[in-house]
């Protein structure tokens, strides 16, 4: 196991939250760009393989330019207007805002995805309950729901195969989606009811304080990871303030 994989998932979650909390305070390309450069420099030390990195973060790389394009066309106009058509207006202000927004999406989204590549759902639940002292009912319910996501994907595939076996799944793929979604909803409700009954029978709904099979520890490595996320955010804020690009979103 790589050293970063042994870090408590709660610390990874906290690092991502602290970094995001710093970056959402301002909309400027300096803070977002600084954070993104620091994150990319730290990626090789996280032990994430290149293939896994690009596959898991592909959605973020697609969402960032699309978000920037929307802001470019419909963002607040200021300065010189370069192109205008109906409600579309491209200006100096919208260009700066588009670049800052795209970089901020990358700076917040990439670490959030990468930090959780190596996270096990059970370890995260243990950390939330034992370290952050969240209610066990909430934690265990969320864990059970997360474990069912894979079953939903299997159910969707089995529904498609069943329809094709009946001769109704070869055409009209888009048209049959609402009916298939309803069938999946029925299956989800039935499985959820059975799961709730089974968990209740095993004492998961009791009022007594429950014990945990594995201890969730928060040591110096976890503090280091959390402080690293905060430091990246603080350095980004300092860079924006020193260069005069600080743009507080409330002000």
C-alpha cells in the first residue's frame, strides 16, 4: 500500500474542503491558476497512475471549458465589447471572468476527484463516525446507499437485456428510457425496503452507542494532508492579494 493510500479518508475530505473554501472566496485567474499549478506539482506524489488520473478527471476537464464558454458569452460585460449578438456579449470583463471560472473549476474539481480515487467507502464511514462524530444512523445509511450504486448499474443493464429478450429493446432507445427509469425506481424502492428491514433486524437502528469493527485514527499524516490543502488555498489567496487581482465575491 502506498503511503498516501493509508491516510484517513476524513483527512483527504477535509483537505479538499479547506482548499475549496479558500478558492470560493474570490473569482480571479491568479488564485485559481496558482492553486492549479501547486496541485499539478503535487499530483505525482499522491501515487495515482496516469491512466487512472485522466480517466477519473475527464469530466472535470470537459466541464471546465464548457463553464468558461458560458461565462464568456453571457457573463457580466465590462470594458471593451468585442462581439455582440442578441443576449451574447463578449467583452474584456467576460473574458477575464471566463478564464477565472474555468481555472477555478479545475482547481476545485481535480483535487476533489484525485483525493478520493484511493478512498474506500467503509473507511470513510468509519472516519466520519469516529473522527468527526457524525450520527451513526446517517453514516451507515449513506454507506449502504453508496454500496447500492453498483447494483443500480447492474439492474439497468439487466432491464435492457430483459427488454431485448422480449423483442422490444432493439429500436427506440431514447423513447423507452422513461419506462426503464420507472422500472428501476420500483426495484430501488423494493431493495431499499428490504435493506432497511434487514438493518433494523441487526440492530442498526438501536439507541445504544454502537461499537466499530475497525478503529479510525487521525495522526500526524492526516494533519499534514489537511494542512497541505489549507496551505495551497492560503498561498493562492496571498498571490491574488499581492498581485492586485483579489476579487471578493461578496464585495
